[in-house]
C-alpha cells in the first residue's frame, strides 16, 4: 500500500519553462533574427536540462555577437568540413577539432564557419555534424586527379574545398601503388600529391603557388607513413630538408603577421621577422629588436639589435639571450606562436655576453650591399660578410623569396620579386 499511496498522491510535475522565460533570465532579447524558425527545435525538448542547454546556446551567440543558424533541415546538405592552421582556429574561437599537428578541422555552411552553439541549436552531436559534413564532401569528390607535366598530381574539383579532401584518404591514397606518398595543401583550393621520387617537383609547385600570391593554408609538405598522416619529417642530408624547413618558417611568419594585426599597441612592438641563410644553405629566422619601446619577441634563431633610430648593433644567436639575466621576459597571452615581452633593452656590456653572428659593422656592410636590415620592405639580395673569428656562427645571406601575400611591412628581409 505504501508504494501505491505514493503513486496516487505524487505531487504534479512542474511545468517546463518557456523560451521567453529562459531568455529573460539570461538577458537575451526574445526577438533575435531567425529565432522563430528555430522554435520547433526548442519545443521538442520535453526536459528542463535540454531546454536550458538550448537557451544557453542562444545566450552564447548573443554575447559573442554571432548570428543564429538556419534550421537543420535547410543546412544539412550544405554542411562541409574545412582544414585551417591551429593558430587560426584558436584565434576565431569557433567549433574545432584537432586533425594532425598544425591543422584543425572546422565546419562551414557556405561562407559561415560554424560555432559550437550552432551544433547545439541543431540538436546534433559534434560527431554527427562532422560525419555528415565529411559525407557531403565525399559525395562531391567524384573524379580523378590530374597528372601535371611535372609528374605530380593535382586535385580536379576546383570548388574551394580541395584541401579538405585530406579528410578522405580514399580519394588520394591509391595514386602511387607501393610508393611513399607526399601531399601538400598550400591553399584551401589545392591538393597536390607526389611519390617520394618527385618530392622536389612537389615543392616547386608549392613555391610557385605561393609566389603567385595564393592565400596560404599550409606551406609545409605532408606525408603518409603507414596509416598516419603527418608533417613530413625530412632530415638532413636529404636535399629537400632545407625547402621543407623554409616552408615551415613561412607558415610561422604567416601566423605572426596575423598576430601583429591583433596585438594591443600598448603592449609594445612586435619584432619584425625575416629569413637569413647561412653559406651552407641553412635558413634561419631573425627577429629585429629595436630600442625605445617594449619589444614582443617570437621564437627565432637570431636576434638583430638596433638603436631607437634604426642603427644596427649586431645580430646574435637567440639561444644565448638568457645570459642577460637582468632582462626578464614576460609571457604574452595570445593565440598563435609564443611571444614574450621585454620592457628594457640590453646595454653594450650585456650585448657582449651574447654569441655574435654579425657585428654592427658587418650588418652595415650588408646594408650597403643592398641586403637591407631585417624588417626592411623590399631590399635587394646580397651577402653578409664572414662573422668574427671564433664566433662559431656562419655568414648570412639574403632571405629566401617570400610569396607575394607575405611581402610587406614587418616581415623582414625579402627579395625583389
């Protein structure tokens, strides 16, 4: 009788809150554009937790100034995946999922990148949304790769989503039977593939696309090892180790360029970054630290020091910078490559503790030869003099050519093209 009595006299269930009540509690207006088309999805929730989660997704979009999505029925066939560098995914703070080192997956509906809140408003899980997007791309991926005169292969779709086909190994994995495949996605609209024997041709094609000013996705070449896709580990003395390192440096500089646009000027100056080559052909990243304002330094191989007026004080190896114990770096909280902030500037006695690549006189000689200083706009190529005897450093030459979209202020030594 006790159980029956409790069932017959159980208190009535509290009514579920309306959407208007939930939005009012969160300070969200009830007349958001596009909300009426989404109301049936909200009303389908017959539990308090589901309704509150749905309303919180609306509030999240409102706080971020993001629009509401179209209903799921209207977008599900247009949902597609894309690949972006990790720094870009972190900067945009929209839904993302790691793919491989340096790359993330995102979702798009036309020109719009999908925020995580959209997925909740559609009542889909992240896995369901991503699986559907990949299936949509697979249905659009009929056709064979084009064999170029160089012998490498290029994706044929030209729909702006070619690079995302890395997510579909079935469309490219069988191009080279029993051969080690290398791939490249220099831009979102291009997927290139080559066997190992044609790796130099693949890198030439990447360099040509970037020189034409194509929007950079990732310059560094990828490889598939067994079932694993990863950034190609091309080690010396392989002749392509140098070009691969330079491609990675271009990806790094592209991220720094985006950081520079987002930094608060009150923090200080982001040190201009460029590329220098040793006489042995090794490419080195050099950041230029100018006196007169706090400096934001990215990771680099070298640091070029200048007076507030721009007079060179020499180029030194970054790894020896901790010898100046009086200058303590402060971390900068920002997406992308690591940055540290220095408020002071080394005096001559402190600079003398560092390992020198080129003295002030040698840097001036480089400039007089037309090489320009790191950070200059478009200097002519030139060669650096030999470093001081016993410095342990190799002489530097002018930078490798940069693609057109990376040329400009703050990006360091460049060629004339």
